[in-house]
């Protein structure tokens, strides 16, 4: 099953190697594709709404048609690791084309993405920088793959 991550901005600095490592690990279990879109909007000092709208256009343009869109937002519903694994497994068993996860930029996701999303998922009640959200998602996709295959990585409930 295909899993697409469409994220605003690149991961740089201290988290870059960790994100890369977990995305590679997740590819053992899923057909993972990552698309990065530019952050921000044109113009001098654009408003947060304008930035989110511009980023939303870029996110939606990069989505693979037919995938179920999941918007990552602090206001979304939380999901445990096993719950995520079983949800992804259900999609795979149902011969779903796949799932796309959208990660917003500094201001979050624009309304166009939130309105199009079939699900809103919270990685944490905390506000996370997009780089950290991408790391958490990549690790959870890897963890979900190990849970689905019954491998010993996951030690939690």
C-alpha cells in the first residue's frame, strides 16, 4: 500500500539524519513517498492566513489522486501506535490505493487541506515544529509496519 507524506519545508540540521533513517525503515513495510513543498507565500510580510492558503495549494497539488488524506493537526484526534497500525493494515487489506499525510508549516494547515481531509490526526497536543512532526510520523509509520508484521520493535501496549 502506498503512503505519501506531503510536508511543508525541508528537514535540516540535527533532525535530518533521524528523519531520513526512519523514512528508510518505514519503506521496508510501505511504499513510502515523501514530497516537500515550499514554505510561505509571496509578498512582503504575508499574513498567516495567506501563508497557509499558499502552502495548502502546494500541498494539494502534490497529492496523489485516490489516496485518503489525513491532515496532521494538533486539533485532530489522537491515535495510539497499535490503533494506527491496525488502521493502516485495514487500508492495505481492503486494497485501498493508500493514505496521504499532510504536514503544515509554521502556521499549520490551511482550510483547503483541512476541508479535503478524510481524517484529522493529532501526533501530540503540543505544537510541534514541522521537522519534529515529520520525525514522529516517520517513526510511527515504521513502528506500525513492525506491529502489522508482528516484529519485536514495539514494546508498548
